[in-house]
C-alpha cells in the first residue's frame, strides 16, 4: 500500500463517515441514548477499518451505509409510531417521589444507591429531602424536580409557601395526539378539542407540543417556520 493510496482511502473513509453522520442527524452528538451510543461506536470502528482497507473498501462502506440506514429507519418508526418508543428507546423510570425511594425501580434502572446519590450530588442535591421527584431518563440522565422550598431563588428565605409544581404529561407531540396519556390524565378528545378551539387552533396537527399537569394546566407550542 503506497502512501498516496493510504491517504486517498483515509479521505474516502472520512467523507463516508461525514455523510453517514449527516444522514443520521445531530442526535448522534447532541443527545445520545444507549442505541445511538452503540451505533456511533460501531460506525466509527467500521470507518477506521475502511481507512486502512485498500483492496475491498466497498465492504466496510456497505456496512456503514447499512448501520446508518437502520438507525435512520428506527428513528422514523419511533416518530411515526410513538408507542414503539418504549421498545426502541426505553421509558423513564421514577426513582424517588414524595420522599420515597423505589427500590425495585432502582434495580430496574440497574443503579445502586451509591450511584444514585452520586448523580444527585452532581446536580447539586446533597440532601435527598430537597428532592420532590427524581426520574431516570431512557438516555441515562437523571432529571430532578426539587421541592418548592428548595428551588433557586429561595422562597423559604422570603417566608413564602409556594404550591408544589407537578410533572407535566405530553398530550400532543409533533401533531400527534397521545391518546394513552390523555386517558391516563382522565381526559378525552372532546376536552382537548375544546382547549384547542379556545386558543384558536384548528387541529392538533398544528401543535408541535402540548403538555398538561394534574391541575389541568395546558401549555401549547404551535408549529412554526424554520428559523435560520
């Protein structure tokens, strides 16, 4: 293998990796879940092999295209059919709520107490009593809702007693109504349609995201044109 041939092969590998990464999307970099992480490592390994493979470069190139295509296909499926997300990406797991730790959920998330407490401290929560709800997301991050008195801006210092904030539930995502979440909230399509009409929205397809809490506080984000 000559130096020139090696350089050309390496450049071809770089170009193929760049195109596959653009084809898959920025999620590979910005928000990795477990599957994206494994796929990224695999595609990178194949690209490295392609950089040194001179005789049959089409083999690793084909493998890169297949991995990229499968990743994109699964992304399309999860967007078109929201119910498949829990099978492809997993679901969030509540580890702590109202001062109670859920041992079985910790086991389900494959976390022990020490790991959980490290993740809390990394977010600045050294006292577990300051945590209202802790959710282990499917991408491996821990999301924490603090108790009202411990939020930034310290309401306790001003002798205030704010109402406890509640978790929001997604009712519409990318124009699609999540009927299971709607039923779980004790609501129906008639209620949702009425809420949309009050906001002069003709169809759920015009809504990018709609979330609601247990107090029926509905927050809507309409679809907007692309901003460059």
